[in-house]
């Protein structure tokens, strides 16, 4: 029998806490790390928890509310107490469970939620105020005086809220996202999961095996189970090696399946580099997987529960199975004098394992009576207390004694530094509830298990997760599921290994004596992380919160980072007892994803910084860079705003030149960012008729038409042109900002409203480069671009014409006679890969005609000069009448928004309507957003009659101009209004004019 080792020489030898080698360690190498500034040694394979325990460190944290000393409760991801802060600086990561954090050389860890230190925490005084901090105290306090809320209460609450410290700088690590597909996803690499993966893989299907731990084996790593005469962890290692050699299997360790979504989709978080000082070159810190599987085998095992008794939270009080894990996997002895408290047969394993490790078991406390406990007491020399409970514990920074109340009510004080507790096992059923399936309670297991078939035919639950509590049963259920999911007949193939198995028996005991209102009893904790006590459960029930959902929210039970993994069932059982209902009648809450904490960085992946909102670049972007263009963000697009030339000292000087060039000679602008949707089919005209307010039935081939769309509420949605290129072929353009929204709108209308229409459409925004060529010389330039067999004369290709053409010697293109500037203009579209070449060719061909590129700023100036509404006017609050387009509303057909647009309030002539505005002093700026008030009126909301939507300096008009909305606008031409800019504190007088400032007859665009 192995025992404790003694280290050091001299007057007083010091005991170490290492026992044996541990099946998960590399004991030939040591790792140095620090915790709270003190240096320690561990081995590769150690978690921070096991390494600290091996160094005799039992105090790891302080509780959230009462700041009580806390140590390890578990050895896995269910850990509620040992939350620590890892790393430093920008990489600092709070609230990491010490039980899953693997140590590495140079790791810096620290405790949290304490001041000034862990051993002495001033906020431990909160325990004296526990009568105030009862269930729902935040609903009952801070109510008066009301004036204290902002100045006193809220600052105090915000300062006390939260755990740990977030990093002060941006996360330096990189995260990835990836999607994978498989036939069978196996969650968990314990005996059931490995068996299922082997059976499925040997049948030839594609298998992904996910294990949240770094090593395979599950509970086999923490037991002395023999499989085929060898330690169980060796069997797991061999099975893992066999799977790794199969080409149809992907094994993912350190990978938690945290969510189940619709369509067989699962979220998986792979901790790629968390166990390293820094990610290797090219590696991410973590990787988010989206796994789509035809079948999923859930082999997530179970979570051991504690038993609720007074002062059950002291460091040194641990779950019994976790004690065995530290013994066997990590070679660590959690204590030297142990008390084992169990209500089930599995907990008794800890007695034998501790004794085998040389630990003195001073007492066995069992809730029932069993011959197994009697045999163990004889073998170990431990005192046996059958039908007994633990009534209290003692110790300030760690447990030093337990008070055992025997079956006759007598109390016995026993000195100890370890209490191993087992209140039974709860199957880990989180994934089975993510689709809303409710588990059922099994009295024989005293636990909730998945309801048969409730989770869908694609989900197969095996092993302890299904309520199968024996090793042999786990192997059998895993093999059956593996063959079932692969579609293979495993009746003749299934060979079960030889396992030294024992039955699982439990005597349900949820709480010990003194957990209610006895004045001398200490706090009996149910939810360790949120400091929810048995008394809180009783108080909530007394105050009427008897629904499990109300109990959860009133007490914060199960609302911490561990989601109540060790607490919920105990709390529900206690609630059932208090209210006189069965546990089945009381029910349980459902577990929502993620089942374990997931970093926001992993959810975001690469979508951070510029990648969060990447620029879309027009086809002529590189050419524009060469021209020295200034760029501006336009939605997701990065567009050329203006093209400065040497000697131009101000952007307005550049814009004025570009406007004058278009008005007097010729210019071109990349308008590829406009949404472009290709529509085909015999019912396109009907479709367009229902989308737009104006008619489309008579649009001939080779012509384009302006169209206005409404939302269902009658307000303007978007505008644009649609051209008919063939009998059943149309091309729609939208505004840049609404390109995606219009496409979604069309999809909805076709799929949901009018699925009978024979229409097909697709977005082609990225497929075509489109350049507007505008100005008196534009036809001459286009004749150098469009192949000569196409007639560009005004008679043959007039305003609003559209055609498929060839350019530059045979390149297919589309040509539209459209004008946003009010000048003679064309829009030419070529395949996107030729957009850059087209811009260069236009510069060459247009040089004799004085051509120059112009940007979005000049484009905006010219559209304001022509009174064309754009984004600022199409802001979702205007109607067709507001825009002066009421005449377009067809009375001979139905269309989306027609009924709502006909409401009296939307047709009221007193509504603010689009007008032009020109300051009396031409150099007085008109500012967008400024309010329009009657001249001389008081600057109050009651006097407000409208606003300015768009404004610009117009070199053509020689004045500032603006487009705005004014009450009774069309009837007030010639009136003078006051333009109030409350931000600048200025008032400018402006005259109301037509919204068309330049060429109101349209002679230029028809030229």
C-alpha cells in the first residue's frame, strides 16, 4: 500500500500531499507557477487545483455574498468555489475554474473577490449582516429614501457587483470559427462515449468525438476500475489510440459541446492554446466550432451532488468522487484525516481508496445502513455511523472537525481535515434540454433523467447521462447507440469488456439537521457560488415563491457561472419537502446554453476591430487610390468622397471643381454600390406592380422606370429604377443603404405573400461594376467606349432607355440612360472584374473632352441641386406625399402599403412636405437637422414647423441650398422662414423655393 511521503530534513519534517504517480501526470518534469505571488511546483497534466492541493493550499477563494473562505468542492467544470484570475495585463482572465485550468511554466494566477488578502478579507464582515442579506433582499432594501438611490445605493451596488477584474486592454489573442459536418457526434470520452465512437467508426460513418477534458476516460481516470484485468484508464487510452488511427474519425479534446441548436447543429468550444503560455505561431487561443451532425450521442456522464448541512462550505469539504479523482489522476491526497459522508453506495468507494492511499479514515457517516459500509469500517478501522448525518463543522480557513449526529440523536465531534461528501449523482442532461425537452424524475436514482424520446430521434443519451449507473451498463448503452446511429446491425459484433462492477444504491437525503431555522446552526449552503442557503429556500417558499422558476429568480439559485450544477436538485428536493409535494410535482428548471462559460472573444471569432465591420471596396477602388482620392464610409462601403488635385487647399474647392466639371464638361463616378437585383420570369411585371406604388405593366423592353416602394405602414421604404432588358428579364436598382433590406423584402414577399408568382431573382450587386458618366460631353465620351454598331443618338437611345451592349471591342455590358445629376448622363455596367479597366479607359477616352472623376460629395451636391430625395429624405418617417410624389400613387392597382398610405393623417396637406431652401445671405450655411420656424416666432417646440434634411454649397447656384420638410410646404413658396440651429445657437433666414434648383424643365438631361 502506498502512503504519504516525507520531505525535508531537520527538526520538523514537512509532509507533502503527493501520492503515487497519478495516471494523468508526467512526473518526470516539473512546472513552476505562482498563486497570489507565491511560487509553487507542479507537473505537466496538473490543473491549477490539483497543483495547489499537492502543495498543501486549501484556501482558494472567497464566496460572492458573504466572503466566506472557500476551497475546492470538485475536480471538474462544475466547480462553484475555486474561481481564480489567470495571466496578467491584456491577457488577464477572471473567473476561471481552477479545476479545469491546466498549469504551464510561468503561469501567474491569483485569487479574487477578497481584500486585502485571501486569508484576511475585510468583507468577511458581511457574514454578520446575513439576516439582512436573505433571499430577495435586493427587492426589499434600497427603497428609501429615494434620494439615496443615485448617490449612495447604486454606486455601492455597482462597486460590490461582479467577480474578478476584466483586462484593461484589448485581448491580444486570436480566435477562429469553423464549421464541420459528420454522421455521428459523440459528446464525452468516458466508457459510454468511447464505446459509441468505436461502434460507429467501425461501421464506416464519419464520427466526431468531443471531450472537454485534455485526456480521454472520463470517470475511469478517477477510479480503480479494472477493465479486462487492466486499469480502466488504460482501456480508455487504448480506445482513444484506436480511434485516432481511423481516417473517418476526428477527435477533439479540450472541446466542450456547449449548446444544441435546431437542425442537428451544435456549438463546440475548443480550447486550443489555453494550456500554453501563449498560442503557437498561427494558432488561435480558442476555436469555435459549428458542428452539424445527423446523430448525436450524449455521453456526458453525471455530476455528483453534495449534501446540505451546517457549515458545509469550509475548505476541505469536497465531493467524494472528486477526492478519488485527485488521488488517482493527479496523485494528490486532499487530506490526512478523513470523514466520508454518503447517502449512496458509490460514495463508499472513497473510503477504500483513501485507505489504500494511506489516509486515515476516522469516520464513515452513511444515511442508510449497508453491509458494505460495515465491511469497510472493519477493514479501515473507521468509526461507522449508520443512519446518521453531519450536524456541523468547525475550522476558520479549513475544516478541522465534524459534528456527527448518530441515529439516536447523540452528537460526536471528530477531528478531521477532509470531509468527502456524496449526495448521489445527477445525470448531466443539459444538452437534452436545449430544445425544450423536460426531464423526468426517477425515484430509484433520486435524479432527473431525459424523458424517453422527448429530445428527438437524432439524440441518443447513454451511460450515466441516461441514468445507467453501472460501468457495464455504460459500455452496453454506448455500443448500442454507436451501432444504431451508424445504421449497422451490431447484434453479432457487440462484445462487452469484463468489468469489476457494483450496483448503485441510494438513500435520498438532501439535508442534515439544523439546516432550517435553528438559532445555533451555521449556514447550510445549497448554491455555493451565489451563497444561497437552506434558509433562503425556506424563506422563498414561505413568501409564496413556490414555482421552481420563481425560486430560481428570487434566490438567484443556479444563476451563477456554474448554473447550479451541484445545487439545483438539492434545492428542488428541499422545496418539494417544504411545500408538501413530490419532486416530480415540483419539477425542475431547464438548462439554457451555454452549459459552460464561453468567452465573448470565441463567440466573435475573427470579427473584431476592422474585421467586425469590414469595408466593401468598389471595383475602381485601387484606381481611385492612385488618383489620391479621399475616402469615406458609406454603410459598409468605402467610397471615394472627392479627388483633390495639386494646389487645391480645401475639400470644398475640390468638390466645387468636380461639380463644375460635370455641369460644363463631363465627369464620371463609380455607382457600383447601388443595390442591383436581377429578376426573371413571366410574372415579374405583376411582382413589380405589387412592390412599387406606380404601374409597371406597360413598361416596354429597352426602357427603365423610377419606382417608389412603401412599407406596410404606408411610409416610404426605398426608391430606385428598374429596367426591362428582355421579355422576362428586369434589373432593379436600390439605394446603397437599403440594398440588403430590399432583397430581404423581395424574398419575404415572394416566399410568404405571393409564392404562386413565377419569379426568380438574385442580388448581383457584386457581379457588376457600374459607372455614371454625366455632363454635356458624356455622349461624345460614350461613343469612344460603346462599340460603334450601337446608336447613341437621342432619338435611338433617349432618356430612361436601357440596353445590352458591347464595349471596348466586344465586352458585354449594360447601358442605361439615367441621370442623378440632372445632366445628360449614362450609367454603364460591366462585369466587376473589368471595373478598374473601364475607369482607366474612360480617363483616356474622355481626356479630349475635359473628363474628370467626381466623388460622393459632388454627387450629393448635384442631387440636392436637382431635388432628388436620398437617404436623409428616405428616413422611414416620410410618405410619398411628403416627398411630392403623391401623383405616383396608382389608384388602379393594389400594392404594399396602399391602404395605410391612404390614411387621412398621411394625406394631410399640413404635414411637412419637401421644399427647397435658400438663405437670404448666400454665404450663410444651412445645417442639416436645423429646425424651421416662422420668422420671428419663439424658439419653442410649439413653433417648430419642419427641418432641413440635406444641405450643401452649390457652385451652380452660387449659394448655400437645402432640402427640407415644411408644413404646408408647396403653398409657402416665397415665404421667409427662420432656420434655427440650437447646437450652434444661430438663426438664419431662408426663403422657401422649389426643391429643384437647377434646370427645373429638365432640358439638360434630355439633351
